[in-house]
C-alpha cells in the first residue's frame, strides 16, 4: 500500500470523471482475459454439463416451456459463421470473376450455399477485382512516369 493515498488517485475532470487516457487502470485488462466468476461457473458446469443438458431436454420434451427456452438459448450456441467448403474457382484475372459468380449462383440455386455464404464469397471476388484494378492502375502510372521521365 502506498504511503500516501494520493498516489493511488488518478486525474479526474470537474465532473469527477476520469480524464481521457487516465483511467483507474491505465494498462487496462489483458486481452483475452476472462471474468473470474465466468471461469468458476464454467468449471462447475463442466463436470455436470451432460446431466444438466439431459435434464433440460427431458423437461422440455415433457412440455416445460421454460426448460425448452433454456435448452435453445444456452445449450445450443448461437450460430456463427462457419468455414465454407464451396470450391471457389481459381481467380487469376478479372475474366475469372464472372465464372466464379456464376458458380456461386448455381450453388445457391442448388441449395449447396446459403444466400449469406454466397454474399460473403461475392465480397471475396469483389475484393480480388479491386486489388487487380489497383495493381493495373499502379502499372499504368509507372509506365506513364517512365515515358515522361518522372522519377519517384
């Protein structure tokens, strides 16, 4: 403990709020650190998870709507994006984008891809095209500068 209690205090403004960049813990919480209560609850739950899940499912099948809600909300995690096993055609030139989009559209029509997955793949193709365009602009600029004798 510091000899002077003023050593522990940090700067605050006239409203008593911390001055920007001068919080009570300037270093902040470590990235990836987790709440102790959450860690303890997870440790307690790990040993009994199977029994709790079985009981909740049994109760929900018996008509307990509350147990069903718990089962759906907590046992089944919210769906997050998952890796897509769609074989995107190779993209080398701008001409490859149209067949790739056509393949994605066919996969959506065939039910192999969801519309959200198709939209994400289309964004990949769009980013590829923008990168190609930026490369082409840079190459043209360099050619123009070399023809006109401009040195960077």
